[in-house]
C-alpha cells in the first residue's frame, strides 16, 4: 500500500479529476469572483475589513484579569467582584519606599520629602492627603499635640527613637530601617509611607496607575523611590505584552517571507503571501477585541499560533496561481481555485470542528484559544478564497507567471580528450529559460531532440553517453525555475528516448552554456 507520485506535479489539470467541488470552485465560484463588478466590491469589503480591524486595535484592552484564571462557576468569583467594587475601586494601599533617605536633620530636606509625599497622594489614582500614612507626619503631630514641643532639627533622630518607643506609636517601627552613620550616631537609612488608591478595579486602569506612580518616583530619583502594590505583579506583565506581541509577529512574518520565497517559484508573489498574513493578524487582533478578548499572555500565544494557521491558505492559493499554465490572470485564478479551493476549505472546516468543542468549556483560557483560532481560520479562509485571488489577478497580473519556452535549438560540439569522443551541446532558449543537453558519441553529428512532451514549463538537462544509434536511456535533470531572480533546484528522473536522425548544428547559433568539459586541456581541446 502507498501512494504514487504524480508524473507531472505542476500540471493541476492533469493531476486532479473532475469532481463536483472542483467544478463548483472553477466553473461557478471563480467566474463570479473574477467579475469586474465583484472585484470592485471585494476590494471595498477588504477596506471595510481593514477599517474594522483598525478600530478594534485602537480600542485594544490589555491585561489578564485575575478573575479570568478561575472557572466560570467558581465560588470565589462573587468575592472577587466585591473586592473589585469596594476595595480596589477606593482605598487600596500603595506602599512607597525611600531607599536612600536624606539627612532629616536638614529642614529643607524634610520639606522636600513632604512635597514628595503630597505628590504621591494627589495623582489621578490617589485619594488625597487624607489617605497618607507617614510616620514623620504622625511624629510631628505627636510632639506638637501631645507633648507640646516643636521638632528640634539636630535632635530629630533621638526624638524619632522616643516616638517609636512609645507604646501607642510602636506600629510605626516597621516603617524605618536604622543604621549607624559616620559620626557613630543612629540615623534612618530607609523608610516607607502609604497612600490610598482609587479607580483601579480594571486592569487597564491598574497599568495606567502603575505608570503614573512610577513617573512621580522618577522625579525624586536621588531618593531611589520604589512603589509597590500586589497588583504590580500583574501590571508589570501587562506592560510587556504589546511589545512582545509586535516583536513576535514581525519575526514570524520575516520567517514566513523567507520560506515563501524559497518555496514559491516567483519571489514577488511571496510578498503577497506575507501581506495576507499581516492582514489576517491585524484582523485577529482587532476582531478579538470586539469579541471581548483582552490582549494578555494567553491571547498573545494564540495570536502567534494563528500565523501558522493563516499561512496555509494564502500560500496554497498563491502557489496554484503561479504554476498555472493559463495565459490570463482570470484563468489562472480559476485553475488555482478549482484545484485548491475545496482542499483549503476542508482544512479550515476540520480545524474549526477540532476547536469548536472548546467553546462551551467554562474557562477563560480555553475559550480565548477557541476564539482566536476560530478568527484566524475564518479570516485565513476569507483571504485565501476571496481577497487574495482578487488581489493577485488585479494588482499582480502576469508578473507572477512562469514564462513559456521558445523551441529554438542550437548545437555546439567539442572533443573530449580524455575519452576521445566528440561532445555535442544543444540549447533551447526562451524568455530567460532554456533546455540544454550534453551528448557524447563518436566523431559524428548527433541530434538530441529534447522536447517538452507534456507541455510543462520546466528546464531540462540531459546527459547521454555512447553511440547515437544505441542511445535509448537518458538521465534527465528537471530543474524547477524560480524566475529570473530566483534559485534553481533540480532532481534526476530516469527516462527513455530514441534519437532516430541526425541534425547538423546551426553555424550561427552560439549557446552560452556550451562550455568545454572540465577535463579538457587547453592544448588538446577544440570546443568549436
């Protein structure tokens, strides 16, 4: 059991049998799609699609809500909702640590510290001065209200020790770190204070609040200020999601362009494959926002995966368009869709059926995977069957088509001094591509009739050794042409041919490939 390779792998019409689906895509779907009015409508729909995608991208929501890590029927969800509504919306504490405390004996430094505390307490996401919890502020109130004393600048550290030792004030002991200074006296090396936050119940507000408080800290860089909240563990991840997503998409696009240029016979058409992939990714990101999916670590992974899903449809249709032997863009689209329209649709349907079972699972991560994969499959199929064929036929035209071959033959001979035989070279030139063969025989003129029996547009090299009348088996090298700018890859196919008659070479025909054998020496060779 097994499969047998097609005799002519690039001849779509020859390899595929006429089926109902092939007839539908070739004789019904493709002609309607190639109608000039329909083409205009498709281009208009494409621009509408791009506009909707851009709208979704502009309203992109970042961040993984912690509640989404729970299953939808979890008993913890109501408690988390109350936490968002009543605690995170108003009153969540923010801790600010001053790692390099200034010399608090300097009154101007104390004023600067108080100015910094005031700045933290009066941002867009701060409650105000009433929410400040600062040991220095409480110490001043303690001495002024309870002891009726003023703060003595030179004795402030001693007064602070007395303040912290008071039983009613020992709660502030954890807010300072003491050290022995150069004079051998105790001083405060670091301290912290707290302010209350508001309006941070949603992740995008939390990310903006993090940025706001860190900007305030940057203004007092000499103090080496650090802000902290348990929410910062999540917001730090939110901040890198967009940059990492863009970076990964660009890397994937570059890799896909390189692979497409290597595998699609015309490099120009591989650019359209990359354009299609970029358009699909734009649509996935935009429409997933409209489908209530945030951009987070989970959706970022599935977006990168969607590139692998989306490239198949565009690459298959483009390759079918390139290798088609038809002369007009419309006919090439018909051939490509007739041969590949149904297989591409089958691939999309099988993938959708594989992930649709995930739609009803009450878990955000799984539903997000289902939504992003479904979007990539649907948009990829839409591009492969509708947008890309129209773009190729309208904007590319014939620039992605393999040229035909002119059957103009020349023959050039030279003597191989190693074997003593005369070697003949024949070349068939046409549109930047050619057929060439090398014949080894006695001192006779040999004709090698290399014909393209199946009509395929390939480059053939044949190497024949022996007497012309005895030649029956030829090893033929079939070279896949990659256009005037591309690469040539070859494979050897054993064939059988006969050469019944002799044709003398044209005296005015000189082949650029008719080079002497590498084993020739300049003294004993006669290439012409």
